[in-house]
C-alpha cells in the first residue's frame, strides 16, 4: 500500500523566475538543416512547501508511489517534454519515472533498517528536476516500517547468581533484546516463564530502548532449591506479534553479604570518531565491602554484541578501550551496561554513554543531474550542467563551497538544496578553443579541509562563421609542354577554421577575365581536393603562359567562399631539332664551296646557318665537324657555325673535300641535325678541280646518311641521263665554232676567278648556278657562269688557263 502525504500549505513547490537565452545554430550538409538549439533558463526562489510521499518498506520494485503529473499540476505529456528527472542525494536512485505514464515507481526494494537504522521517521529527500525552462520541486519519500524483524537476545542463555540471604524486592538486571524495527513494531515488553520466586519488569533506557529487570518476590533457600531455569521472552508490538527468547539460569549461593557497587551509576564519555584502536576511553570503578574472594570485583560488559560492539573492558582494572573503528555517520552515540561481579557471584551494574564526536573524514560528494557535453558557439548564457553536492559529515564539516578555474569562460550559480548550475559566461568561439576541460572542485569547511574534484569535457559545436582561406593568394604552376592529357599539374589548397560540413571545401574554376582563353579545354579541377589537371597537351610555341582564378566554398549554410589566382607557365621541352637554313639540304645536288689553294689558316670557307623552334637552352646551338675527307684541314667554330681552314692549303691537299657538320641543341635529351658541305679547291677558278660524276655518286652511296636517297635518285637518273645526252649533242654541234676559242664560254665571257666570299664576313649569302663543260677530245674544259644572282665578278683568268686541266669531261649543276 502506498500513501501520499502533502506537506503544510496547499499547492506545489515551484522554483523560478525566467531568464531567456536563445541558442540557434544551423549546420548544413547536403542541403539539410541539422539543428535549432533553444535553451530557457530560470533563477530560483526557495519555498517552504514540499511534497511528501510515503511507502512501506519491502514493497516490490515497480510499485507505483504517486502520479507525478497530477501532483505537480502539469499537463499530460509535459514531464516527458521537459525531460523530468528524479534526483536523490548520493548516487542511489530509489525512485524512477515510468517512461510511458511518468508515474513515480520504486526502483528497488527499500529496507528501512538499512537506510535509516533506528532513526524514525525514515525520510529520503529528493528533487524533481524539469528543463525548458529549468525548474525544481522539493519532495521527500518516507519509508514506513513493517514488522519484518523479531526481537533477538545477544545470547541464548544467561547465568545469574543470587545469594540465599537476598531479601525479596531486590532487582537484578537482565540482558535486553534488540529489535531492528521501530515504532509499534519495535520491542515493547518482556515476560518470564511462570514461577513462584521471580517476575520481570520492563524498563525504559535513556535512549528509548527497553530493558528487563528481574525482581525477587520470595526469599530463596539454597537447601530447598539450589537452581532455577526460567525463560525470558521479548515481545514487539507488530501484528502479528514477533518474539525472541533467552534462558536464564539462576544459581542460589551461600551467604555473601555485600554486592559490588559502582562509584557512579551513569558514566559519560566523548571520543572522536578517528581515535586509534586500543585508545583508552574511560575507567569505571566498583567496590565491594566484603573481604576475601567475596570482595574481589571483576568487570564485564553486560550487553555484549560481538559483531557491533566496538568497545572492550579490562576485567581487572575497569578500563574501557576502543577495539573497532568508529564512524560518526553510522552511530553518533553508544549506551553500554557494565557489570561488576565479586567472588561470591554478587554483581552490580552501571551505565556508560559514549558520544562519538564528528571529525572531517568524509570528502564532499558531487552528483551530476544534467549535462550538455556539446554547446553551440556564439551564444551566451547556456546551461552546461546541473549538479548537487553533499557531505556526510555534520556541522561545519558538512558545509561545502564549489569553485572552478578562474580562467574559464564559465560561471557557477548556486540554487536550492545544494544544487548548482554551470553556465557559460559569454559567447564562445570554437575556432579559438573547441574543447574545455572543466574541473569542479567541492571543498568542505572542516579541519582539515577535504575536497572532491569532478572533471567535465565540454565541446563547442561549430557555426559556419569562417570562409575558406587559400594557403597562397597566387599559385604558380609550371608544366612542361607536350604533356600527356589528364596530367596532374599541381594543387590548390584552402582550409576552413570551422568543423564538420562547415569545413568541407569544394573547389571550382571561375570564368576567366579573358573571354578568348578556352579555359574549359585547358584545365580541370578536382572539386574535393583541389588537384588541377591539364586536359590536353600544351605547346610552348603556341601558348607560353595563362592564368585563371579558382574558388573554394564550404558546405555550410549559408555557404562562404574565397578566391585565389593560378598562373600556369608552360615550360619549353626540347621537341624541335635544329633546322639548317644554309646550306640547303632539299634533295637536290649538294652545295659546293670553292676555296682557292692560296687560302691561309682561318680562311672562311662557309657558314652553317641553323635555327631551333624551342627556347632557352633548348635553342642554344653548337656546331661540330663530325666527319671530313681530310681531318685536320678544316674546322667548325662551335658557337657560330663558321667553317674555316685549320692550316694553310698546299698542293698536296686533295681537290675535293666532303664535310659533315653536326648541329646540336642543348636540350635534354639533345636533338641534332647534320648537313653535308662539299668544298672544291681551285687555283683562281681557272682550272677548277671538279669531281667525276661516277666518283661523286660512289661517295654519296658510301655516305650512310644519304642511303635513303638512293632509291629517289635512281628514279630520276634516266631522265637526268637523257638530258645530259641532249645537252652533249647540242654542244657537239657547236664544236666547230668553239674550236678557235678553246672553250665553251657563255655570253658572260670567261669564268670569274673569285666566286667565294673571302672577306671573312660569313658564308655565301646568295645562290649560284654553275655550268661545267668537259671535253675529252680537246682536253679542255669550259666552266660557264649561267645565272648569277649577284653582280658579275670581274674576270680573273682567261680561257687559256682553263684549258690547262683536261680532266673535266662532263657538265654538272651545283646550287
């Protein structure tokens, strides 16, 4: 059965007047709003009224104690909406809220004797905590006793010695029984088995407990009955009545005139609860007027409970010492009965009341009722935690103070019944500090002071208040030309000081300022990590550099963004081999340079002119004489391509020379081109030494660089031969007219002697066509200048000089 008792006055205990703090934070990820956080806060004003509930001990778990919604005057479902909690002192939770009806139910079986001992009434105070807004209701649960314990004696048998000369009316103390129940269920009376000499009286002790005394009704005669066996019964007031028994054995002694008597009937002592074991508490003393063994007194504790008795007495000296640690929070005082017995068996009794003094041996306790481990930034006055503090000591030792570190942006605000709230002092910034470790220190005012610390970890949830920031305002990327498509050319990086979705950055390409720049076909960007890729192969010769802007936006709501400039420089690759401009190598007859035999060392024979489409060191050209008919006769300057004589020419030098010049750039790997230069040594151009056609063809075939031209040359050789035959036939028709002249001079007259540039300024800058007429029959030859592009050279020789060399027997065209 469960009762509800209302405290004095009508209505309910309600605490509070409002302080409103609004907290709103939005987190957007993938277009979803996650939370709007609102907290209402109350200040409290205490009320003298409270709700008191009553429940019988040993009631089953889940027993309904009360309808909390009705008692608090709230609407149905309001307790659930406001997160109702039941908070008891300490860590035990005796009541729970039904998750469906929110009725108060027992969370466990309650044992009144375990909870309160002999204290009556047994009241367990608690608070009902409501949130949104924060509100406290004071309440108490009274645990009512049921008769679940029978009286128990400390021993099954007691020995009592009485002298036969004892006069009727003498009282003898008996050991009392103990009943853990209280009120009407506790021990109420004692009775003794029927006999003709004794009856029992029920007495009240100073602490309210009842003890028995045996009264002698009729004189004893040892010779008639030396021994009595009686049964002492202790009865409680419960329904049904419970009882406990003890057997009393009485021995009738021969005459012993005087019983021991204590100096005081009541002794009092005080002892701190932290006294060491074995310490002396007090010394009692009794005297006996008899002599001999009848006058020798021994002391003992009359009511001995070996389990709970923390004291012991010296049987000879009467010293009472501590044998077990005391706890003020468990027992505040002890009532002892001490018996003094002489050698004849007579005894006397006194009482000792020992008060236990409280010392500060219990540290304060902190019980957390509500905790918000994550709070939004940028909002002030947010309730972080609600907790209560307690101390099991008493007096000043029970008074406590709470504190936190001064350098934290939090405040502790006291409430009612040792409740405190932890609130933020102002708006917090997650980017400055995302987590706080708060240590709540509870210190009592005892001596020495004891303290308890409780650590909290509070995280600050993010609000999208920071835009992404690039690591650089401008990024410069270098890409070598001829790259493969989809090549990773670099990355941009932006960070956001926020967290979660607010810190997730998405990258994008922004429209270029130059509308002519096809940015979409040049580069792309990975939206997740900022990696940049070249979409196509770049050509340095077509595009040396370009720039564009990239954007970084977070995924918060609203989204914040920033920009950075990216400059891409295309690096030249050595992808162009040198190209020879002079002498031309176009598949026609090779170019022949004429050099007089009188040329000295350093004479400029020709200048190889080449260009390279690359840039930088890829376009730096160097020249090298790779192969020569007569090594050591000619040399090539490495930097300008000038072909010069290495020594003076002599008559022993061959007439015809073939030079293979290599032009190489400085790229990696280096690329090169080669050019063949034919040099003809002449004596003033009067009788030029020209190579025979068959010898030139054989040498051309020997050159591995021109093997691939053989097929092409063979295809046109027939046409060429036909042309030569026609030409020879025409020349034979004119032989009669030319006999007097001894040569085949053209309209320009004799062949000039100086056809090469001897000024040292470079190779020939103009093109020439020469015609050489060879006659085997006359053993003379004509060298005819057919198509000069530059002005005519003055004649340097005569036709007679040309007749001196009969080796020329055919005509060739050199360009």
